[in-house]
């Protein structure tokens, strides 16, 4: 009678589709990859190459902070001379860096 019926409006059509909703998520993932994942993979690859290239006479630093000279390289362990006639075995994964020759004598 005096009041007309109210009908719901048709849903608006999104011309770009649902892709715009996921764009911020995609951008965050790309930034995450280039700022965190990729540099970490690069460091891990460099560390693996350094450990694979170890040979007798190299001077190293272990994860515990000990400096020493490599005496023997095994499959998964390295014998390191940390003082005169003091040789310890450490896992290859515990070696953090390779020092230039003569560093131990200069300390």
C-alpha cells in the first residue's frame, strides 16, 4: 500500500577479479624470499664449500671460539691442533671460518 517493497541490490562486479586481494600477500612473500631466504641459502652454500675444501695445514676457528691448525681431515670429523702436541677432534659442522695462513702465529 503506502510502503513499497525493498529489494537487495545486485552484487557489484569486481573488474580485477580476486587477484588484487592476494597482491599484498604475494609482495610480502617476494620480499621475504629476497631479504631472508636467499641470503641464508647463499651463506649455507659458502659454508659447505669452505668445509669441503678443508685440507691439512689450514688455520680455522671453531664454533666454540678455539683457533687451531688442521692436522687431519676425515669424513665428518677434523683433527685440529690447538697447542703444541694437543690435538682435538671436532665435527666439520663446528668449523665457522677459515683464517689466512700465519694468523695463529701473529696472535
